[in-house]
């Protein structure tokens, strides 16, 4: 699909047209087999009919909590053909994090993998809008039905009524609600039109010249990077996406060779892990050309050892690709130039006044085309109006621009922590820890990590006349939170520093000791201090 028109950017239609051209070509590759374009198209049709028969209709919001698998892809396209809205959910979520996503997105349906289904009964009473659950496991569906008191069925048992699903879907219709890390509040659901998902995919394809190539994807499909820049980009380019469950340094290069991948979807924490492995005679025995990511300063050692480039863009769930560089015109450390076909891009000060080259400021965007930007945060008018103030979309990220128009990322202005490729909501983490009976209050910050991004530190004030040790706190977090949100560092303090308006002064916590780590900071990986 080299001639893109916004009107044609509808997920179900794009799959149909690409399947007509590449019916027998592999689209999805796994370690144990392949699925062709034609097979994905047919599976999406069958599943759309089955989901329609189960009661899912146009406009319904459907939580999708599955691991990386072919069914995830089939379900995304099936929901798109029904005009329903997919709500991808982090498979590590449980307790309040899972409840928040399902409730705030108004998900009336949930499609979930068997091993995760046991997390639902504990929160079901606080999910009044959840009407039905479809489980990818017959046994788990039966157990869930007994415990839930709501309809729960085995996804594989749904009956295909045959015929066709005739739902008219447009490029401006809502395709998904994608959850982003919260800043001063819980995680927010960005509303994603079909055009936003597919323009991001198309631009990723074009910037990296990925037409007809195989993309290796060790990232989770519930993230926009894997779903849009990975899967949808491969679809538009007539290529293939090689999907594995998770990143494994020991299997990485064997996978790249097995799938004959030319592009790798990555996060920057993967790069130092690969570089730290012992060199071998096969370090350049592959056809991989580029690692595609948001930010990395390790392009030179990657080129020297593996012969691979690390390519950066400025990409977000809310806007897709706002900056990038034409293929081969990359500058080390830069996330590229403004994507002028899609956006007006500026760097502004605190009063939204544009600053000159070399001056740091916030990156802001204004769309030139319809529906290439999020239409807001679902059910959160306050967050929507805050981000869209003064006719600009505010990214919350600090950058600077050089004289040639190349942008360079500095840091996040928002209260989020970047850990191993994931944006962690400090608010969500603090909310969970504050529920511990021995905790009076806490503050979470990001501190420098050996893996280039950040590790999590929490400073805790305990309740009077109570006790709490770091090991107990970590065990509490491991039970209730995804692994990526469990703190590495813990410090107990008498009080948290405050601003004149009584907000926690996190900049003071970051300034303590060595980048926030003091002599009394407990380190989980070092076994304490």
C-alpha cells in the first residue's frame, strides 16, 4: 500500500485489501509456525461473526488481555470489523490496576487468557459495567462462571453463524482505547481513531524503508509500539512480523537468524543487555539492519559490534510519529525532524511561547490532518483539556531543536518513570503502596539505571507505632503489582519534602545523595545495604 489515503486507513479494510494481494504470503511468524495474510483475514471474519453472535456490537468497548499470540491479532481485526473498540490490557495487571482499566474504559466485555482469568472474581463486584467475559480456555471459563456470577464463556466454543459482517467503519471512528502512564493521576485511556493507528504504522514503515521486510517483535502486543509500529506496519508494507512471547537475550540472535529479520522493534533497555553479552564469531551473522526505538545513545557500539543501526523517532500513543528522519539520514542522539506532513511541531516555554534553536522546552503538536492525533482521554475531560490547552497538544516531554531542525529528547516533564521500556505511573505505584497498613505516605521516583533508563525508588513514611522492613514491602508489591513496577530501592524517612503548596517536592528526593540514592537506601538487587 504505497499510495496512502486517510480514507482508506480502516483496519478491517486494510487487512482485506492486503490479503487479496498477498494471500499466501506469511504475515505472522512464530517459533512453531506461520500464518498467511489470507488465513488472518479469514480468521478475523470468522471471529467477527462469532463475537457478533455472542452479543458484541458496534461501539462496544472490549478489554483484551492476551499474551503475544495469533489470537490477539485476529481479535484486534475482528473487533475492528464489528466497529467495536479494543482496550488492550497489560497482562501483568491485577487488583486495582486491572479494575481501573476495565472500569474507566467502560468495558462491557473482556476477552482474557485462561491463566489471567483468576484475577477477575476479586474485582468483579466493582465492575458493574462488565457484562460478559470470554476466556481462551474452556476449563478456566467454567471455573470463572461458577465464581463470577456474570456470563463467562469459552472463546473457542462460540458458534460461527456464517454469512458476512456488514458494518460500515470510517477512518475517524474509534478503534482502541490505549492506556498511558498517569502523571498526577491514574493511567489515562487515549482514544485512538483508526487513522491514528494506521498513520503511525505507515510512517514507521516509510521512515525505516521496511517495505516487504520481516520485523522481529519481542515487545508485548498490548503496547502501541508492537501493535502499530510492529504488526500494522508489517501489514501495510506487505511484510511479516515475527512475534515471540518476550525478549530473551540468550535467544535473540538465534531468533533473528531463524526469522531472517531485517528490523527489530525494541526498547532501549535491550541494547546494553545485548552489548554486555560475550562477543561471538556470529555477532554479524544476520541480516538485521535496524533497531527501532524511542531513544538510545548506544548507536556507535551497536554498529561496531553487530553492524546494526539504532534508529530513533519521537513516538507517542497520543500522536504516533511526530518527528523522524528519512531513511539513512539519521543523526545520532536525535529523534529526527518534524513530520511536517502530519503535524505542526514546536518547542515552547511554560507560557507556550516558542523558543529558539538550542533552547530547551516542551514539545507541542498541532495536527494538519484529521484523526491523526488522539481525540482525547476517555472519560477524563480534565486531562484532555489540560493536554490540549492553547490549541496545542502538550506532550509533557522536554526537548531542544538544533539549527537544522533536528530534535533531541531531554527528559519527561511529567511524573512518570521509564523502566525497562515501560512508562510506569508513579501515581498508580504510590496508590498501591499507600494501601499497606504500615504506610502513612510514600513517594516514587525514577533513579538512574545501569540499563540506560531508570529504576524505581520509593521513600516511605511509616504509620506511628508500626514497623515495616524493605523485604516485607517488596513482597507486598510483588503480590499486587506487575514485575516492572516493583521498586528496586526503598528508603524510610521521617517526612517527605514539600513545596509551599504542600505537594511532595520530588526534585529534592532526586537531589539527595548520588542521583537520589543515599547511604541509607536499601537496594533489593544488592540484598540491602
